[in-house]
C-alpha cells in the first residue's frame, strides 16, 4: 500500500512531485501547507489564528496540525493509500502520525525525501509563482506558464506566496534543519526512507520516483 510521506526542505519540489504522484497513483494529496493557505484565504477562525505564523515562516502548533491531519486521514478516500506533503515536520508530529496510522490501520509505508542544496532552494523559492485556485506551481525562470502570470490549468492569475521571500525563507529553512531534518533518521531507522535528487529536472525525477513506486507496488 502506498501510504507516503513526502519530505524535503522548502523549495525541494514536494508540491510539484505531488501533483503527478497523486494523478499517476490515484492517491489523495494531503498538504498541510495547502490546508493552512485555504483557511487563510477564507479568513476562517483557523485562518486568522495562523496567518502571522505562516506568513513569517513559522510552524503552526503541533496539536492543531495533528488534529487536522487526523481528521483528513480518517476519511474514506485514504483507505487505499495517501500522499502526505509537508507533514510531519516535528518529532511530536511524527509520533502522532505513527499513533494515527496504527489507530486507523494505515501506517506510513514510504518516506520519500527530496534532497537539494540551500543555494538552489533559495533561488527556487524566491522565483516561485503559484496558482491560488488550483495550487499549480510555476517558476519565472525555469517553469514559465504558457501565458505570463496566468495558470495553464485553470486560467487564474498567479501570485507569489507571502512566505516566499528571503526573510521568511530563512526562518523556514532554520525550522527545517532544527525540527524536520532529524526525522530523516527516524524514518531511516524504521527502514522507510528513500532519497531522490531534488535538483534533477522534473521529467527525470518523475521517471525515477515513478519507477520506484511501481516496483514497490
Ligand atoms: P508548505 O506549503 O508545506 O511550505 O507550508 C507552508 C507553511 O504552512 C509552513 O511554512 C508552516 O507555516 C505551515 N505548515 C505547513 N505544514 C506544517 C506542519 N506540518 N507543521 C507546522 N506548520 C506547517
């Protein structure tokens, strides 16, 4: 069963990889970052509570984040697998996920990590543009939309994420190395970790990860 967590620093390409993994393997894509951005866009109580934290690159508290993921994972569409993107990000979240997985009978089966050096990450993040409607990701240098500033998939105007600036990126990267990178060891010890080179072109990365996932099925 493909119960996948997609790991890697901000800008490693998790969101982009998720767009084709979810299609090719018919998995529900659960991105905590997307969930938080939706809450902020709709100005819900949750959105208001987390806005400053997310915009400045901080981490939303574990309790809130785990409750959201637990509710989402218990839905029917996760019965045949799932693709978690951006969760877990802390040791407490990894432990909570292990417990949730046992409770719902769907433990993590693969941790896919995209590696990428810091200098590539910063340049990718600051030149990234995203579609606020369908979540598609572009880059003003390496992955331009067909029509400038417009999403190829749904025609919406592209935006730059508020946290895709140098100051917020620095905080996100620090949080990554402090809280998230240690989880790689945790999943390695569990025998679940598989690493891929996030600097590969999107098409080459797709070939490598798809072949691996097919061999795993
Ligand atoms: P992402 O789209 O994964 O880069 O996430 C965007 C932002 O949402 C992060 O910088 C955090 O502020 C917040 N966020 C996403 N996932 C988590 C998580 N698992 N734990 C805490 N905060 C998160």
